[in-house]
C-alpha cells in the first residue's frame, strides 16, 4: 500500500464547540469536494490513501476532510451525548469556516448517511446550509432498524465463520504478540474487520483506525431512520449510491435510499463494504460515469 501523502493544509476549527481537525488534499485551484468518513466515532484516516483518487475525477477536485466530533483528532471529553444533529451542525460550521458552503459531498458508510442528513437539513433551511449540487454515496450505512439488525447479524455470522475463526486461532498460536507487537496489532485489526470484505485477505490494505464507542452509540441512538426515509423523497439532489454485492449491509437498504432520492444505483461485483480497497477501479469508473452524466 502506498504511503499517505501529507495534506496540503490542515488545522482545527475555531467556530465549533469542539475544535474539529480538518485537512485539504489536492489542487486548491479546483472545486472543493467535502468528504465525510464513516463510523460514527472514527476518523478520516482510514479512507486514505485510496480515496484520494476522488481528486482525479472529472476535471479534478480539492478534497476537504474533517474528523467528526468525538473521533480521531476531534476527540472530546464532554460528557454530553454526541448526536446526529450535532454532526450536521458541525458540517455546516466546517463548510462556513473553510469557505466551502454549498460544495458537493462524498460520504462513505456512516458518512453517506450523514451526507443525507446534511442535505435534508439544507433543504429545510437549517444551519444556513446550502443544498449540495450532487452527492457520492458509497456503501451507505443502514438506518432503518430492521436493516441494521440484519447487518449486525450477518457481520457477526461472518466474524464467527470457520474461516475467520481459523485465522484467529492461527494468530493466537503464532507467538507474534511477543515477537512483533506492532505486527500482531495490525493482524488483529485485520481480523476484526474481515467480515466487511468479500475476500477477508483484502483487509490488510485497509488503513487501521479506532472508533470511540460512546460516540458511536450515542450518535446511532439519535438517528430516526423512518423520519429520514420519509424526508428523502423531497430532496432534489443528483446522486449515486454504490453498494458491494457482498456487503454485509443488505442491498435492499442501499436500494431503498437510492429509490427514495431518485439516485443512480450501482452494485459492484466481488465487493464487500469497502469498495475503495476491494474494487477501486470499478468504484472509480462508476463515480466517473456519474459525474460525466451531470450537466456542465
């Protein structure tokens, strides 16, 4: 895996309740694309280096990332729960402070769901947001209770499968923890996320990350999935929804999202939840074709 290049610029917001880490990659002369990472409670790092390919789509973009409240370099010790409404307000503040109000949005997993909340809030006139001109929604997280339950059950089934159990036992017996603790941590991380992949071996190419559990839990507890689904048909935002055919998230969840907003739906073959690692060429081609279809 190639090294992650340093950002062109980085810093922390001063207009938010919690200082949020942000960074910019790519050509500053090109239009901004606001990229939202998954989690919740994670950070932008695990999207890199692969998703830097977004900067090369179309006529090129400057990519703007931020670590969402409670994760990565935007951690907070505040005891109050972190909610989806806070994340939406933070996105609005980041866009204002960095001068990218009204930028298109690319969201991965939870970030795709956050992008939908941002677009709905903008359509409703909240937080001085501007409706994005288009959105790239990659592997959107499930937000209806039944879909989330099916995802949880399928992911656990995969993690407990004989194949992954054998790999876990092999690691335990290897003595790697004592010989090379860093390599052991890397391998343990790979096995912890193997169920997300069509080919568990591809987990080695995912940049390791951590999730702040309390942020993840409080954010998900604040998501009203049925209310979001009811609001989506009012959106008039061109979008693409990309989903892997081997994603533990049910395809019906991604299809319902695409149908509700009239988005293009693309299903990638031989792909789990992380297409930018498993099927980067197919993902790039799908996103490029969508952008080419937009009026210029």
